[in-house]
């Protein structure tokens, strides 16, 4: 008898899409039906996500993605994570009386990178025009889309801030002076106008498809969009904690940024190659965890990769603590990141040897290559959940503490984002995790219809760290798409929203699917867990020593077993953690597959 799943693992041969919103998935599928490829589909989905999940991502946000194909199998990362503006110096923040980057508001803004990255993906790997792939998003922005309950809840939670301080946001997101009614049609005419102007720039450019897209990129980074951003970012607005200050982002910052193609960081694991972003994201931490689990298995911990045992769950949690301690000490947009040493088998064996039989409650960064680790003083000073939930429970899917607000009244939010995976019949796979530019992250630019992001909150004003705030450097993002190859051929794209928990949830999925042999949907449906025993990336950057957040479906025996090992287990309920998406391709048969997360009741996979 087949194992029960919340929905089937889809199979077919034409194309597959999985995303965090059904309208985005179907928009991507439309491009595949029109003979577009996976890149075309991903861009269409990404533009729709900006419209229908505006509380989780927007045009002014960030985007890392990974792409590979059967005829070009080397995984490549496209970095749409914008850097700190030229004026975002520690001295500037100190002069404003701030000892850290705020969690929201104009001063937390990095250079917008998401739209630029979508355009570069379309130009370099796609086959269609912006007019074609933007048509679904333009329709929903102009005519409206049935607004999600979580979008309405988010707007309600910051209504007072919008009405009293961020009045341009009130004009955009309140309907007749109130949050929109869930299920009612919500439009964004200003963003529709902006999209139409960008499409008009493409059409007016003439020449090749690529030249048309480059014309759009110039309009974005050097033309009317950059001009509007430059003018608006200089206006003072209230930030969390009370200060009313202007931002520092300028049109010159936007003109200086281009999304860049980079080599993926890869590691061989369980007969596969796992590809992640560079150390400006948290992706290398996942590679460390997988490597440490293999080291534990090799050293005699037979159940190190078996998540149906207490040994396996304990090993996963403890290796994540070690990897996240290394993330805090070593990862960031710095040429001095010891990437090779962090991923060497010798170092990972030494780290794995630190996993004991009971839970460790301390922060233990390692010394790759004999280097001395250093942790930000503020990271060591903040303990406990604080004013915001350090478990990173997502706005769309309630986390461990369901009474926590989605967004605080000052605009600071718990971290979450969107995700989309696409595979086409020619063997191209795209894994993309757009985020930032949330409607609650910064005041809406009225002439453009979108807000800027707040990614700089992931930097430290303390200097000399890999994740210190330095103009021109990228903040160390939590965004972390994944692409998997077997025998050098791309076979799987996956990812999940969830801030600091993204890779933790992906590790559960990969263990269940690639090691445990579960199907895509079975692995996504399987119960999840994560630890918060490390400094968080979002304000207030808190640590919860020893805490493990777990779904109750793991069962009383496993949860009790974790508690007996010294873990402080928080029962998150049966269906609360993770929002995995996944698509796959079997290169032997050409059969494609896809699955999506049922939690939150909006992620969806489509295909044929």
C-alpha cells in the first residue's frame, strides 16, 4: 500500500514547477507551455511572487539562485544580493546614535538586487522577452489578486505605523482606511505602471532580445526607477526604537550594482554533489553539516543519518549548532573567509568529534587552518527570544509560539521569504529564493509601488568580522537555494523559506529523500525540526541555548528521547515548520517530478 502523502508527487515529461504560491507556479508553467525554458518560467514566477506575496518579497529585495542544465551541467550561482550603500558606514550609524543597524526602515536597506537578478537570468539563460514573462504579474498588479489572509494580517499588524509614520505605505496597502479583507482582490496600480514602463523600455530599444532586456536594466539602475529611489530614500522616516532618520541609498549605488554569475560552492555527499552559494550566504553551513554527519557515520555512529532515531535527530541538531557557530565566526562577504579549510574532511572530522551524547548549550566556533575565531560582542550578549521570536517562525506558517506577532508594530518582522524551483524538458533546473523588500520592511515608494529591503540588519557595526558592515560588501544573507547533481548531471532543485531555518529544514528533506529513499512529497511531508541555539540573523540577533523546535508528529518517544539528551524541546504542533519546494529530473528516463509543502496551505506544484 502506498504511503499516505498530503498530495501526490507529480510526474511528467514536459515541465515541473514548485513554488510558495499557486499563482506563481501556474505563471511559470504557462511559460513552459509556451515553449519557454526553466529560466523563463522562474522569472515569470518570481515576478508574480512579488505581487501576491508582498509581505515576503518585493522588487526592491534580494535574490540568490542556482541554475544548471543537461547541456551545461556546471552549477552557477546568480547573486542578486545587493551590497551596503556607499554611505552605510559605521560612523554614519554612530553619528545617528545607533549601536546596530535597525531591523526595518530606510537605514536597513541594501542596494536592491532582486529585479536586476531576474533580468540577468532572463537575458543570459532565458529565451523570452520581459513583456512575455511579466504578463501574469502585470495582470495581477493591475487587476488584483485574491489577497492571502497572512498578507492582510501583516498589514493589520503595522496599520498604526503606516497611518502615523509611513503614510505612503498606508496609501498603497490600506483599502478604504483598513487592511484588505482576505480573499478580496488587491491590486498595486503603481507597480503595474512601473512594470508597464519597463516593458515599454524593452520595446523601444529595438535590436535583439538581449539588448531589449539590457535597456530595461538601465531604466531600473540608471533611469526612472533609480531616480525615484534616490529621491525617496533621502526622506526621513521613523525606525524601530523611535529615531526619525533618512536612508543613505542613492541612485549612484544602484547604478554601480550588477547581478553577477559565480561558481557554486559544492561538496560530494551520499553519491551526489550538493551546490550552494558562496560564504556571503549561509549555504556552506549546510555542506558542513552533511560532511559532519558522514564523519559521524564513519566513526561508528550508525544512526547519524537516520532521522527515525534519537541518535540521528541528536546528531543533526548538534552538527547544526557547530555549523552555525562557524557561520557566525567565519562566513560573510570577505576575501578572508577560509572556505576550503571549513569544508575539508580533516576539519569536519575534528568538528564532528565534538558531538557528545548530550546537548551542548554553548557557542563553539572552530579554528579552521589554526585561525582564532571571533564572535561579535553583541552576538554573545543577546540571549533568549527577546521582543521578536528568535525561532524564526515564518509569517505564512506560524512557528513554535503561535501567539507571537507576524510583524511588530514598529515594522520589524520575523524572517521569511519565498521560493521557486523549475525544471524543463531539456534538463535545465533553477532553484531561486527571492526575499526582502517586504511591504513591512520600509516605507513604500509611491511612484514605484514597492518598498526597499532591510537586509543590512544582518551586518554588525563592529568591524573586523566577515559579516561587518562595510560599504560595497554584501550582508551575509540567510537566502540559500540548493541544486543537486548525480554523476555530474543536475537532478534536483529545492529550497525553503524560513530565515535561519532554511538550510536546517533542507537538511531534513535531503536526508529523508537522498538517504532515506522517500519520494519528494514524502520527504517534504515528513516531520521537521530545527535548533535556535545560535545567534539569529534578524533583529534582535538572539540566541536560545539548547532549544530545539520540533513538530509533534515526530512522536512522543523521539521528543522524549531528545529531552533526555538535554535538549529544550519546544513542541511546535503537527504541521508548522518548513515550506519546502522541490523539482527533480531522472536523466536516464527524462521523467520529471515535483512536490510542494502543504503547511500554510498556499505552496503548490504543477506540471505535466
